[in-house]
């Protein structure tokens, strides 16, 4: 664009603006270039990005420049439990530490349908995002707080999975996705499948699948197998007998719910809704 602006057209013939006969002041050219640099700057996310945490977090993951602006450095990173310690992450450290690159699916683990409405609360001041590897016990909680009206990552807390409210369910889920025999044993007979329309106006279409049909369809489902990234808006964790795992696509608008009930000591997948 800049090259094009530095060339003029006269009588259908191209004339270099730096030719002596044009007698152009070089200082004017430098001033012109400085005045047009804003055309090449990245567009800032709109102010509305701080109204809903989800809107902010999608920008936080997707835009490295925006992300860097929304982290409080040096960033406290604390380990709690048997071996407590704390370190401070610099901007350079974060570039190596960032877990959220290429993240495609976010989860919300909750118990009551009304709790998901918390995601629409524009007065929210604190949200935790839990990074939960399913292959080991260490969980990292990224704490986001509003600072002068802007969402910012303010600290990270590491702890064992057994020490978080959903620890029992997550232990079950880690085995559920890794052990097909255990998975078969952990299915309701049958599993209800609810298909909802995009506009929500049509009545949901309800079906049922048995264990064999579940294993045929599960490959096409976005069930996390390695890591769950759980967004904690402050939803209640009172009942230990019901969990809803809501999965949300970062770029495609996909939403799918997996509903689990606990009978005695055993969790079971009882319903899928999408």
C-alpha cells in the first residue's frame, strides 16, 4: 500500500515522486509515512470484549498481542499442598508456559441448569479457568479478575486433582475415556440422546442408544481425552451425584452436553444433548 501511495499517475504515464523535476521535500515524505503508519497497526478488540468473560477469553486465546496486554507481570504462580512454593513468571516465561495455544474446545462442569446462566452475567468480577490433564493429578487454576474494568490474568494456583471440588468426578472421567471396558460398564441402559434445533423453536427429538450404538457414535463426539479446560464462573458444587459436562467449540459455535448421574459409588453417562 505504501509503495502504491508513493507513485502518482499523470497523463496515463507513471512518474516517480522522487524525481528531481517534482522537487518533493523529503521531510514531507517522512511526515506522510509517519502519519500513515496507523493503517498497518493491528485492530484493537472492541471495548465490549470485557462485558462477558467468554468474549474476553476467546480474544485472549486467539490474539497473542491482546493476551500479552492482559497479563499482570510478573505473574505469581503458586503451588499449594504438601510441597508449597511460589515463582514469578516473566513475559518471556509465559511464552513458553502458555497452555492455551491451539485450544479448540472449552468445558463447563456444573450441576444445575440455571448455573450456566452465570456465563451471561456482565457483573462477574472473578473467573477461574482450570487446566485439567487427565493423565496425571496436577491441576492448574488460572485466575482472571477485572482490573479497572478490564479482564486480566492475575495469578496461577497449582494443586492436586483430589483437592478441587470436582475431583471425584474427574477421576471417574479420566478412567471413562481411557478404559473401554469400564466405559461400557458406566453407561445407562439405554443412554438418552436429545437433538435440539438451532433456533430452539422445534420440540427436541429424543432417541435412545444402547452400549453398542454408543461405541459406534463416540468417535464422532468431541469428548476430551487428554485435557479438560474447565471454566469456573462460581457455579455451585453442592451435589456429588450429578454432573453436566458442557463442551463448547471455540470457532464453530458447537455446544454439546454430557449428563452423568452417580448411583452409589458408580458414575454413569445417562444423557447426551446437542
